């Protein structure tokens, strides 16, 4: 059983465990034993620990599906851009927008980040479009290519079971085209739009015209501009005014075809007074060739709206010698457009050979709130340069940054973040805590906070500490009968607890499991 | 000797050809690589990470004129010497050593301390001095270091022998005095402290009220085993000046550095201090205040290189920015592989006192060893409302209360100054400046 | 149960234990006393398997197992428990989760069923009464923010839950006020059975007023120089260690 499916079973189990096990118990006993909410949490978090036992030496998701891929010629030019757009039956404005981005991209240079070292990407040696060769988009699970279903089975996210999983609707993406969307009807009733981006461009062109590229303009940065030109697909979410989305929206991404750059584009709009929680989880098949991933996520929160965006990222990180692995160059940005709006990013980054990612918040509305919770774990030869930008523009805006870096092996892990308070942003508040944990003496942990403050009423505070997994801690746990590997897993999970608490339960479980998996062989 | 140049870059080119080898502070061998960089003439831009927040437009746009040190009012010096009355005073005027106003170098005011002009070194001393420069590799290898190394025609070699506690502080006064024309000074000072010896140095940069000047000094300091140095730097030049300095310090085993910087002066101040632990078990304490008004730009950069195990560093810098001034703190703590048992702390706290003031702070950690204790913190904020109210509730006016709290904020640093007269002077200077703030804001 | 024969142990070439002999049988309480630096804590660490000690010669046989070759967690699962002199803080790791994990590892090792959360919580709540511990401490990270006394009580709570066969108490009395000392001691006394044994390492006699030892051993310079019954502890309290040390230094 793979981790994901077991996690979901566990989610199931936990849910039942808490609700039914407790119901089944004599109420007196329940009150006697679990006399606080906290006890329940202890009971829950205990179960999470057991998941850590499901560990295996090799990358679990390392396999390639044998679905026939439809591929365009190698390389990129205006024709390819037009072909991508035509393939998706896009309206003219979209084709033009892509072309504008492409032309702009030609003038840009790939950024050279000081802390990241990787062989240059040859952009002429990539395929910019790949889709499962199934011309008729499936209307239901029955129509989905059985091979795809088997892929999901291997990944541990069997779609049949998903429908049973209360509260989770999944927009599953293999490579570039969405193949199945569940719970659509239920969401439709509430006026919620949750569909593949390609579908949204067809069905909701007004929304796309109005919002696409407004948070991350096509000129934003090298990878974002490339994405704007060639983005394949992604998710589109619109929550109408006053609606609280009743379930966690979820999308599993996956890179599949060899040499296929993955250019997801996601846009989430939470209209006035609405709420949505979105989960993004990644697994990728093992390859010896580096693969490029350059996604864009744009979030827009109107007045009183809240968006919670959670990610567990576990793309293939390369092998123990540092060969292979995904290059993950992602632009994620949220705009708190309205007063009292809130955007919260939570990420658990354990995968990819190279990660370059700064989920950000532009706090434009008065009293708007931005949050960033991050656990980034690197092992072997992985490199991560990740953090956030909190741009305070409105009055009385607040932001919180909790970053927990974990470095093991010969990896390098950097937090890079910006807190900017513009001159008109009265009474801005920020607190940042950026901790690093080192495992072994071959790795690096770095902290690069930038604070640019132009308003005297701002209160901005940054703290950072560095610690290691101490031999004394490991021995203490050993002496109580716990193996070294489990001990390290416990200590690391404890260290990152503040962030895991932000994740929905099934993600928290998965995240902790991934951490243990990613740390294998790093101690002892 | 008056030369008129159109701008800063041309002025550098002129300087390259302005003397014989013997006129320069350093040997041709050492100067050659600096000259190559000067000939390229590339100045940092805001795309350079280390200069991200400090634009050089104004300094590069300056009109230049060089002038010898005439027209000096000696009373000015008398006042400045009082800052550290019981000291050996050495005076530079517009970048040139002034025998007239300095205590006689040949008369050793301090036993065990030899002070020589860089232009006047015997081969043994030159070797010793230039070795210290050669071993120092600044991480900020911008052109300014080379303006001092390649072009300096003045400076001191300060050499403290072994096992000696040098009692009298060394007071180095750098004065820019010309009005109406621009003076340019770029002294190179090399300081060598022998084993188990201790020394106190006060470097005071001042200018006449109406002076136009560019000061680009560089100090290279080597502390041998068990030695210690108290190093105070006062930046008090007037607003017609720009000041860009580099200080490189190497610490040997068990050596101890206490470095203070009080930067209140100049239109543009950029002070880069780089500390390298070249042997285990040393410690460095860096602290300072940067206090800006009008449209001053004050940039403090520190680079703490923990290259060896068991060393301790502690940095505490406070910025107070008023009017349209901008402050920059750019601090790096690097813990290299194998530098186990490092204990490094870095703190930067800032007060913004005006709507148009700005602070950019970047406290950074780069860590490659696991058994270390490293923390850093930075805050930016207003005065504590509760504290203000508390003082007001005791009958103190809001303006006075704010002044008291700002004072307290600064004095947590200044109280660490070990030379009484200096401490009083610095506190007095800060108080004066804050009083100005009070009146302009009222 | 435990048989230590002629044990020689050094740290970085410096001998600490120099031919130590000790026999512990089920149901017994052995007190090990001695001046600072005599090797008391080294003995506790060596028995529990801490790294950094060089075993130069000798043996320690525990339940017919060669103790010195076993990994620390295996020793723990075989029933050896060390109450640490300085219990370490582990940020973020919940005290209860940790203890449940430990107990289930030990139960698995013994071939017993693992306890689920409900059974575990009821067990731990019962045992907490033994050490009069505040339930809040269960919800906090392991030892983090605990006072000195709370840390020591937490050690005894863990002992009560894990139910070891051989418990080694390393200066558990240090840093405890008299009330905490009484609570810790009464916990130990309640946990005492015919089949488990205690090695109580202490510098002072006062703990032995509360935990009555069957045997008292005096450790000096890495050897047991005198063994006796509880009266020996009283004598030490009165006369100090010096009279014994002088005796041992006289020509043999």
C-alpha cells in the first residue's frame, strides 16, 4: 500500500476513529478518558506516528505510465504557442495573450540565483505540450482510460474511493490535461466553479479576461512569462459571494511524459465574504533526466474573503548521488484585494532537485492578512531556495511568517523572504520566525530575510535560530525503546509541528510520512 | 596642487597617474591588481546584492577639485582632540598626515607601540604590513577598497609588540576642512597587534561645517594570539561629505575584538566591516548606532566569517532614522564547514521617526556546520506606546517622553563605550541630534 | 538479573571504571554512592548504552544477554530503564505521543499487543497519580518548560508506564525539594515488585530514607570499595567518604 492511499485510509480511519469509536464508547468512559479536546488531538497525532513506519528505501512514486502521449515537436516558437492555443480551442484573446508573453520571454534572461547550482536548461530541447491521447474528454470515471485509473491506483489515489472520502473533491491532472473532476454537481449547486483551466477559458471567458494575469502579470519573471506563453492546464476556482466552500478542493499534479515541461496554471478567486481551502499535492515518476516544472498559482481574495492554500510537494528529488530530479521554479502569489481579506499559504516541500518558490501575499485591502507556513526539507544533493514576500500596501495589514528549514545530507536549504511596508501602509504588523535544523555536518542552512520599511507606524520583527538534532535527544528516545530512525522522525516532526498544525488532517499525515521517508539514511 | 575633474570616475583616472611609485602608500606589486580593477572602472549598481539599497548616483555625479590642506582653523582640532584627551593624537587633514598637528611619532607616547607612515616604511615593516592586506579577502570586493589600496598616498602602520598592554588610546582624527572645493582622502591604515597585547583605537572622521569631501578609507587589522583591540569609529562629517569605508579584521586564537561604530555624519555613509576568525577560540563583538536626519543615507554592512571552530560573535546595531533619511543594515554571519561550536548572534533594531524615513534591513545567516548556536533578529517599529503613555501619566510631555525613550534605545549601545570622555561625547552628540529631531517634528 | 564482572571503561583514553563488580537479583534495590567523579554516572550510561565510552575489558550480563553489545533501544525494550540525571528537552514532540510510542515499541518487542490511544490514555492517567503530576505536562513537549522537579517526576512517570525490569535512577534526588523527593520515592516504592530491581545512584543519603536499599555500595575511582546494608549509608552520612577513601588508599 502506498503512502497516499494509506494516508487517505487513515484519514478515513481517524475520522471514524474519533467519531465512531468515541460514540461507541460509554459516554462516561469517554469523559473520563478523553476529557479535553487536546486528548483527542493526542489520540489523533499518535496515529500519525504509526504511518511513519510505512517507509521504503526507494522513491515510491517512481514509475512511468504507459499511456500513449500526444506530443508536439521539440522546442518553442510562435507556432508551438499557436498550436497549444488551437489545440485547446482557445478564444482569440487567449492566443494573443500567450503570444505577447512569448515575445516578452524572448527578451528575458534566465535568473542566476546565487544559492542554486544546476546545469542550464535547454529550452529548445523540451516538449511544450503533452496530453493523454484521448481525444474525447471523459464525462465520468467510466470514460477514463483504464491505464490512467491504474496510475492513480499505483499512486494510491483511487478515484472510486475518493468519491467516498467525505469533503474532498479531486481535480486530477496527469501531465497537462484534466481527466476527471468529481463532486462537480454538488459544487455547481452552490455556484462554485471548480474546473480545469482549459474548460474555464471556454466556459467563463469573462472571468478569465478579468482576472488571469492580474496577480502574476505575464511580464513577471522568466519562468512565469514562459508559463504564460505555454501553460498547459491547471485548476480554476471561483467561489461566489458569501459562500463557504463546503469541502477541501484538491488537485493532484503529476509529471509524466519524458522531457515534458510542466506548466500548470491555477487561478482561484474568492468573491466577497467567501471561503475556500485548496490542497495541492505532488508526486512524480522517477527519471534520470531533469525535468522542468514552472507553475503559476494566482489567488484573489475580495472583501472579507479567505483563501487557504496548502501544498505537499514531493516531486522526484534525484537519487542519492544527486542525479536527476525535478527543477521546480514556481510563481505563487495571492492578492488580498478587499478589506479584511485573508490569504494563508502552507507548504511542505520535501521533493525536487531544485526548488525556487516564494508564495507571496500582496496585502492591498485594509485590515487584510497574509500568512506563510513552510516546512522545507532537503536531503542528499537537493537545493531549496524558498520563502515568501509580504507586501503591505493597505492600512492595518498583518502578516505572519513561520518557516522551518531542515537540511540533511549534502543539501542546501535557504529561506529567502521579503517584508515590505509601503509608505501608505499605516500600522502594518509582521512577525517572522525562520528556524533551521541541521542534520549532519555536510549540509547548509541559510536565512536571507529582507525587510524594507517605509512607514514609521510599522512593527516588524524577525527572529531566526539554528539548531541540530542532538545526540542527547536521540539517546534519550533510544533509551525509551525508540529506534534512531523513529527518533529522528519524531524530533523533526516536533520541530515542524507549528506548520503541520496548519494542514488539513490527511495532508498533515502525508506530510509527516514524507518527511520520514525523505530523511532515510540521513542519520546513523 | 589643484586639479579640477569633471566627475568622480574621471577623478579616479586622474589619480592613477598622479604620482611616482614612491608617492603611494603601498608597493607597486600590491597596487597592480587594484589598478587593474580601477582601470576597468566598474562601480556597483543596485543589482549588486551588497549594494541593493545604496544608490551611488550622487557620489558619482560629484564635481571634483583637489586642494592641499591650507586654510585650517587650529581651534577646530583642539576641540576634537578633547574627545579623547588622554591619548596619542594623530591628525590627517584632507587625507594627508599632518605632522604639525599630530603628536610626534618618533617620541613613543606608548611603550611597545610603533607608528609609522605607510609612505615611509622599511622593507621589513612593509613586508609585515602588506602581508596583512594580502591575507584579507573582502567579500565585498567593490571598487572602493581598491580606491584606497591602489591610490592611497597616506596612512599609518601601527604595530603593537607582544605582551604589552598599551594604556593610552590612539586617537586618529581625519579632518576634511576645505570649503567650496572637494577634497578627496583615501588613507590606508594597517594595524598589527602582537601576541597577548592590547590596544585601544579611536578613529574620528570630522569635517568643517561647510566642507565638501569624499572619504574612502580602508583599515586592515591583524590580531595575534591572545591579543585584544577596542576599536571605535565615529562618523561625524558634515552633510557635504560622502564616506565609504572598509575595515578588515583577522582574529587569531583567543584574540578579542570590540568594535563600535557611531555613524551620524555625511550625506552618504557606507561602512563595511569584515571579520574573519582565522584561528579557533576568538571572539568579536560589534555594535553601533546609525542615526540619520535630513536626506542622509547610512549603510552598515558586516560580514562575520566563522572560518574556525569555537569562536563567538555578537553583533548589535541600532538605527534611528528621521526626516527623509534612509538606513540600511546588511549583516552576514557565515559559519563554514568544520567551524563547530560557533556561537553567533546578530541583532538589528530600528526606529523610524518620520513618515518619509526608510529602513532596509537584511540580517543573514549562512551555516555549513551543525553544532552551532546562531540566532539573528531584526525589528523595526515606533516607540512603545505603552511606555510613552506611562511616562506621560507621570507628567512628562509626550515630546520629552519620546526623547527619553529614544535616548534609552541608543544608550543601551553607547553605555558599552569603555573610554569615559568618548562615551560622554558620543552620548552628547546623539542627544544633540535627537534634540534637533524634537524641534523639527514639533 | 544483572551481573557485572571486572568492568573497565574509559573515556578518550582516560580510565573511569576500573574493575567494577556488581550482582543484582530480581526484587533487590542497590544503592550506589560515592564522591563526585567516582564513575557513578558513567556506570548508568554504560549500562544504558550511551556512546562515547570505551569498554576496555570485563562484562555485563543481563538476563543471559551480553548487555554491552546491544543497541540502547534494544536494552530499553529488554526492560532497562534509565532515569536521567538531566532529562533533555525535545521541542515540539508531545510528551504523551512520545511515551505511547515508547511503550508500544517495548510491547511489540515483548510480543504483546500495542495499546490504542484510549487504553494508553487511561493507563497514563492512572500512573500520573503515582507521581502527583499535573495533566498539563502531558500536553507539553517532552520536558520543555518543565521545572527541575517536574522533569524528575516525568522520568518516574515514564518508568511507571514502561514498567521496566531493571531501573537505574541516576541522581534522581538532585535538585529536588523534600516534597518532590517524597513523591518520587513513593512512586518508586509503589512500583517495586518481586521481579524488578533498582539501581539507585545518589550522592546523598537522604533519598535512601525514602527508598530503603537492600545493599549499599561505595564507588570510588571506578571500583566498589565497600558494600554493606542501609546502615552503611547512614555511616557515610555521618562520617563522609574520606575515612573510606583513606582506607582504600592504604597499601593492599
